[in-house]
C-alpha cells in the first residue's frame, strides 16, 4: 500500500486529506498511525478521537478503541487508557474485546486480584469465549496459582472443548517445570492424541527412542514429516534426522535394503539442511 511503501509520501497524503476535512475511517486511521510514526502523539490522539466521532460501525469502533488504548499505553498514560477500556466495555458490553483490554491493563500492573474478580463477574456471559479462557489461564499462571491452573485445565470441560491445544501445552509446561517426567509424558501424549500437535509428536519420538520403541518412533517421525512436508522447515528435518536414527537402531545390524536406502537418503537431506544452517 501507499502507507507501507513510502511512509513520507503517505504522511503527506493523509495530512492533505485531513486539511480537506475528509471523515473517512480508513484515511483517518492511517493518518493516526502516520502521526504515531512521527511521534506527533497529540495529533495522533486527536485523529483517533475524531474517528470515534465519525463512525457508528461497531467493528470500526472496537478497532479504534483498541488502537487508542494501545496509543495511551505507549505514552504511559494508564488512567486515560483505563477510561477508554471502561468506555468500550460500557458501550459494547456483548463483545469480549473490552474485557480483554481490561485484562491486559491490569496484568501490566500486576493487579491479579482485580482480574480474578472481573473474570468471575463475566464468566457466565463469556465462559465459552476462546480469548476469555486463554486470559483466565494466563491470569492464574501470572498470579502463581499453579494448582488452580491445573484444576481449571483438568476439570472444566469448556477449556478442553474450546482451547485444547493452548491448555494442554500449558499442562506439559507446568509438569516439565516441576520435573515430573511421568505426568509430563502423559500430558505430551494427551496433547498429541487430542490435537495432533507436531511439537508433541517430536517429543513423543524422543520418548519412544528412550524406551527403545524404535519402530514406533520412526512411525511418529513419518507423521511429523507428512504434516510438515509442504513447508519443509526445521521440524521436517528434525523429524527426518530422528527417523534416520530410530531406523538405524531398529535394524540393529539386521539387513534391510529398503530401510538402508531410506537412511542413506535421509542422511543426505539432513546433512545438507543442518550444514546450511551454520
């Protein structure tokens, strides 16, 4: 776009539009962004406030309220930011965005008790909202309430129904931090079974190799490569490298020309990739 390709020209264009009294949402929003880039903070603020006067569209207003909150946060104007958050919640109470911004504002200032109270107040309305559930888990973690966090993941159906990958990744992380390898392993397998998570599959490969289940490790590596075949980035080659080693251990001196040929090709691919990363 004009704004992205030539910032200075874009700024002049939007300033001309401002002088000619355009009241277009898109133009004013880009003008506000241009003013921020130039660190003309008061002019940027004025643009955002002008947009709120110009549009009654709910989606546009949410976007501008959000931009204005972020604008005030950049300037460390937390009271103004909080007032805008409160205005958004009051004006558009049926959308979660205002509450998400409330969470971010309180999180920044470590007001965890206020977050907890607020979450309880809105749980009935937003308890099935993905962002609400993510914010709730984050709030429990930030407050150091690990047991409450695990209880929420394990015993509240909405968490596993709506955000299974987020919840189970957090579960793996919590048990790993405790160095509880049995529960970490269980959580990795649960994450893999429920979501097909590729990182969980890579962890499962290494677990199987430690348990000397080399054929199963090789099969899991094949799953990862199938999932990553289109992009062929690091995960693909890590899985190939692990499969190569798993198959070598699986053969254990036995002869199998097809597997040996596969190992040879995989070694060529992985050597080329990892040496290219150096």
